[in-house]
C-alpha cells in the first residue's frame, strides 16, 4: 500500500516588505547592457546555453541588498548572493548552473549569481488521480465552491477559461507520483508558477538569516513514497 509523504514543504516568493528590500523593484537593467548580446533574453527556456550568459543590473538607489535579489525578467531561475549559493549547493537540486551576474550599486560591483535550473517535466510526474483544483468565489473569501480534476496542461487551461469573476481556480492538491526525483526545490507549472522549498532548506535559510524571501508552509503539495 502506498502512503503520501507528510514532509513539510514551503511556498516561496520575493520579499515585498519595503523595510526589508528598500524599494520595489530592487533592480533594473544597467544602462548600456544589451539583453540580446549573449544576454538573458538569448538563453533557452529549458536548456543550458552553449555560452556563459551576460547579465548586468543596477540596484535601485533606494534598494537594499538581500540574499535573494528580485528581477522578474528571468525565464528560469533567480538571483542569489554567494552566501545563498553556498547554502543551496548543500541540498538536492534539479539540474542547474550558477552564472555570475554583475549587479552595480553606484560604483560598487556586487557578487551575485543567476541560479539557472532545468525542471523535470512536471506533468509527467503528476499523479492525476490525486490532484485537483478548487473553485473559489472571491465574494466569499475562503469558501470552496467545488473541485476540478487536474488531468493535463491543456485541460487545466481550458478549465480556467470557463470561470469569470468572482469565480476562479486555485491549486487544491498537487500529488507527484512515486519515483519522482527527491529534491529540496521544486517548481510547479500549474495554475501559476509556484516555487517550493523543503522544510530542511527553509530551516537552514532561517538559521543563516537569509534575506529576500517570503515563505509559508503549504499542505497542497505531496510526493508519494
């Protein structure tokens, strides 16, 4: 008999508290940088480039340095300090590389990396029989009006189109099949792009006072064991 894992997982997102990040957005493209010249726009969506990509940014004059640095123009991955990079390397990660990034603060060059990863096909690992979306009514916050099975990417997109305000779909339960690779970081491509960290990794980030993240424990994500 199969049982689902009860390991805790956490949904992560960029910090939005201005007391912590100083200004939103924290970074912007550096003047003179061309994203089409071996830049981040030329990097394949789900493959490693055959060159080392160039990325040059500026920290906003009111922005504060954090270990995770927000820059929402990246297709895959996010920006991390050397401290955060060293922590991530201690954990089980999907296929990845760390590319040096140039982030300038006035005339100072800060040391950061682009954590670029390639996620295994999420839909191949999805246990359809134990995954579903929830129908939410925005006029009745917290009320679940019903459930919709998650069968395929195309099916979910069509289901979303069937609902108009105040109704919408949100993630209800995501279960991955037995045999899914065991990582400390997952990315879910269903009803939005959601990044998931393991409890062990989150605890380490807390211990090391890593900055730039917001996170909350979720009960919608499980892996069969």
